[in-house]
């Protein structure tokens, strides 16, 4: 890792970007820059925790020339985008033009394909889809699949849920509303009969019980990452679904399909943000199931984990903040430690689960 690589620019000082900055500043071996169009919304405890440890800057990352000038002026070697997914194509392009590493949290399939294309021939690492789902969920699934001689079914399920739901949707806005709508409204991908295929969002309804609690699961976009492409022809069935409390899917279908708000996402966003409260009292539920042949017998292996809010740097962070920020920080750390191994496009399944969980940032998943 060069001195420039240790200079990390985090774009977006929101719920996730601010925690990423806290985690890297606590590590003390990275020089951390946190930039946003405005920094007034940083909560006072967070601003105090970052003071003197992180370089805070006003920067419009939608202006490619301004972003490139900032990179050159500060000798930045690594860019992390915690911006909305629709900003990431430009950021990735600027990263490629300025020979910096690139990491993002996007769940958007189109953005990921763009990052894949632009990373061709790059000596720096381009790592899209870091975080929880896509991200850690792919690392877990890949690890479980490696234990089988033949894989029949892979089920990947993730939910970020309020601990105490008390509204009709039984949900709270724990992260990006744009990202949530994107997952609910865009085409999904999976594997059926060994072939990569498209699946409709909000379909594939099923229920699952974990620790005596009943959840519903349904297709959502992006969470599978690149696994369908990687394992086509190698797995009979693979899919990703979001977990919610029973009754949520039916009401979202009413909004998005029956009322056709999937075609008017600005209105849907206003409705959700006006009606659904935010909370930091959440739980992240991770469920992966792999069934297949091992030693000539049919076996099933499961990974089930619940993660709750955690105090970091004297501040209480929600479970979705912790899992998302720790996910990208761990991947960045592992890539920086092994620059010869990771360059060009790096997929989440290229990361070993054992390496991730033993990492100083990955430990938040191991607790």
C-alpha cells in the first residue's frame, strides 16, 4: 500500500459515509478525507468525533472537473462513494482517469456493469457493491458453496428491520429511500435450471421462520451482486430476496404496481419519507442457505446472523449503518493489504469469508 493509497476520500457525509470516516479515522493508519456538497447536517456528536481526525471538505462530486482537481490537489489514492447510486458512474470514471482505487455501495445493476466495463485494464482495484447486500451476503454464500461438490439451491435473504414496528408497513426508513425504491422496482436476477434469468421484483413470495419469528421474503433487485453471472451453469437455483415482517409486500405492491407509483418514483419517495418514521432501533437479519451434494449425500448448510445497533467512538449507530460501513471498510482494508492480488474489477466473491471476519473492521459481523 503506497502513501497515496492511504489517502482515502469518502464521498457523501450521510448516515453511512460519516461512520465509514469514523471507522477509518479510529484505525489511525489512513489519512481520511470526507467530502459532501454540504456538511451542516452532520450530527454534533459525529462532527465532534471527526474533528481533528478527518479532513472535512465541501465538494460537488457531480462536477467531474471539481472532483478531479480535489484528487490531484490532495494526492488521493483511494475513493469510496457512499453517494446515491446514480452518482457513481461519474465517480468511477474520474477514478479511472486519475488512477485511483474505487469502491462503492451501489445495488444498481446498470451502475455495476458500467464500473465493470471501465475497470478493464486498470491496475487499480475497482470494487463495486461493497456493504451488506450486495456485499457481505455474497462473501458468505460463496464460502458456503465452496463446501459442496454439486450445488442445487442457494437462497440469500437479508432484512434491515425496526425492532419494534408500529405502522401499517411494519417498516422504518433505515437507509436511502432512493435505494429502497430502486430495489423494489427494478428487475432482479437469479439462476433457474442452471441459467441466469431475470425475475420480477416483489414476486417469489415465501415465508421463513428465524428464532421463532415469522418473516416474509420476496424478490428485490441488486442484492445478488455478481454471483448469478459467476455461478451460471454451476448452480441449479439461486436467488436473493429481502426479508420483511408479514404484510409489507402486499402494501408495497399496492403502492408501486396498483397505484403505478413505480412509474412516478419522486411521488413515491415523498409519500414514504412523509409517512414512515426513521429509527436507530433496528436489527439486520442475514440468512443464507445452500443445499447440494457432499460426499455423495444431500446436505444443507446455513448461515444465520442477527446484528443490532452498536456503539462506536462513543456514538450509537444503527445496525444497518454498522453492517454497511463495516462491510466496505473491511473490503478496502483487505484490498489495500494485498494490492498484487486485487486489481481491475474485484467481485465480492473474490473475498474470503475467513479473511473478512478476521479483519479489524469485519469483526463487527463476527461479534
